[in-house]
C-alpha cells in the first residue's frame, strides 16, 4: 500500500494509518488524491488483518479543501467532465463512510470545505484545539454537495443550515458542540487521545464492529416493522457466530477475548485467570 503519490499508508499490526500527504499545499485534494483515497479504502476494506483506520494530514494541516490548481482546470471542464470528477469525490466519500472497519479522524489542523467532509465521513473525529473548520464552498459560488449527506447525518439539519449558508469559519470547540467532532484535545495530547480511542476499538469484536456499522447505516432509513425483524435476526446470528461465542465465553469466564490486541504493537494480548477470578495480561 505504499505506491501512492498524494497519500501515505502505514499498517502496523491491526491499525492502518492513512495520511493526506501534500503538506506543501496544506493537503488540499485534487483528482489524483481522491482516486488514491478511493483505491486505498477499497484495499483496506479487503485487508483482513486491518481492524481500525486512522486518517490524518501531514504537517500542520488536516486538509485545506480543493487544490487551487485543480480548480483552475475544473473551471474549464464541460458538464460531462465536471460530473465525472464529482462522482469520483462522491465515490471516495462513500468508500470511506462505508468502510467496515472503524475510522478515526486525527484532525491535526484546519479542515476546510471538502476537508471538513473528510472529517464527517469518519466514525470518530478527534481534533487539536487549534483546528478550524468551514463549509466555505458558498464563498466561491458552489455548495458542499457531495459531503452534505454525511455532514447532515452527523450534525443535523439545523446546524448545517447555519454553517452551509454562512460559510463561516469555526473553531474546534464549536465544531464539537455542533456534533462534527467527538473530542477536542490540546495539540500535545492529540496522539495520546487517538491511541486511547484506537485501543477502545481494538478491544471490541472485529465482526461485531462491522455489523454495528451496517446497523448504523441501514436502521435510520427503516420503518419499525422492517427494523424489528432485521435487528432480531442480526442479534441471533451474532450470538451463534464464533466471535459471539468467544465473547460471551470470555465474559462469563472473566477473561479477555481472543481478539484483544495492543494498539502500539499490534500484538494479541495473552490472557490468563488469576486465582481471584480477575484477569491479567502478560
């Protein structure tokens, strides 16, 4: 996964770290980056050993939105060319949003325009307190169209009406209050906060997390008559699965389940029972 020009991928154990790697232009995206992100997440989707994905930006910026040189070219495109380019963005966002592995945005700096959309498609977003955000598309006569399904789901219509229409820039604390972020931390604590969340995710059953993401995507659009049978069948299948059986056995036996790994090393923890019934990790 290391043949990319605009992104970098580092896989260590069960964690894939995807870095937007154009620091000279504040990690602004162009058609090449979108194509590479789409391919990368399609490959991560299929990578059985990867269980969590961390998305971040190189340098001091997360993503400044669309690259100006790309916009100069797009400005001269026909409708058909623009539609093809826009579909690549839409496909990229959906591939990230629908990734069966939990995704964590490590927002190390400003996320502007489409960059804010890259934050919104991640399951959990943790930002440095000096990060800034903006849906600035209206300032150049366009709209945050492709990112809107994900941002509206995450923030709600009311907040989006205000921020989409004004295009104003907001700080991390306000983005947290709006629902775009899950956590804000001082810059020096960002990596620690991300590692802590990754550890939490690695302590859960990998297949259960995949099914949880499916649940979150499908249930909101279901009526109650459809949701009832769907959710009951899911629970029944998971209880009978190898992972469900192992998880319930581990809980009842007061030990760690077999899927526990360390976020730093990627190694599976060895577990044993103490005489008092507690567990210890060696």
